[in-house]
C-alpha cells in the first residue's frame, strides 16, 4: 500500500492582507505559513506539524485586528 502525504492548504484574504498555509513542496511533514501585506515582502515561517502551522495561521489572521 502506498503512503501519500496530506495535501492541505488555506488562504484568507482581506483588505490587502493575505495569510496562507500550505504543505512545503518536496516534504510531506513540513508546512509553511506565509503572511503578505500589500506593498510589503511576504514573511514565511516553516513548521514541523500541521497543528503548529494552523496555530500560527490563526494567530497571524487574528493579528490583523490590532
């Protein structure tokens, strides 16, 4: 039986701010969170687990309120 990595991704966008989480290319156990603002460079953070990546994704999205 073949083992396939979880394919997962999410993107939230509002008022020129985009937050993404996706599986890292070439690695089945790494995830990347990317935060972009219009006119700025994207910030990328890598995580070793999906739980850590989703937690970072949620806190980055909530940070837009402050």
